[in-house]
């Protein structure tokens, strides 16, 4: 096609100039279409890659959250069963030593206050200090 264009440039006849103009116009239109198609394909590929990466990240985060929740539930179940038994036994021993039947309740209350203070300290320390 380019060889024909070069050959047509050698002639100065108006018919050849018109033909040359038509051929160049078609060639330019073809190049524009090719460039647009390539740009659309590149954009589509980039969008697909971004969507796949986002989906993979979301799936990984969901899996990690689910695993952490399952581990926390297992720990709470194990600690609650053995921890309550230990604190109850400790409260009974304190009740027998002190003679106060409320000693078990006091142990649970003190533990509750201790946990609340610890959580407050953690929350306070999580803020950025100037």
C-alpha cells in the first residue's frame, strides 16, 4: 500500500492526487480505529486485573477474619469453662476463710473491673499522642 502511495506521489495529475487523498484518508482512518481498539483492549485488561486483585484481597481478608473469629470463639469457650470453675473454687475458698458468703461475687466483680480498666488503658494507648 505504501509503495502505491509513493508511486502516486510522482505524478502530478489531479486524478492521482484525488486517489492519493482517498487512500491516505482510508489509511489514517484505519490507524485511528486500530489505536482506539488497542486502547480499549488495554483499558479492559487493566480493569479486569484490578477487579481480580480487589476480589482476591477481599477474599483473603474475609478468610482471615473468619479464622480469627473462630479462634476467638474457641478460646472464649475454653477459658470460660475452666476459668469460671477456677474462679468459683477460689471464691469458695475465700468464703470459707473469711466467713463472708459474698467473696465469690467480689472475686468476679474485681475481675470485671480489672478487665474494664485494662480495656480502657488499651483504648487510650491506641490513640496517637502529639
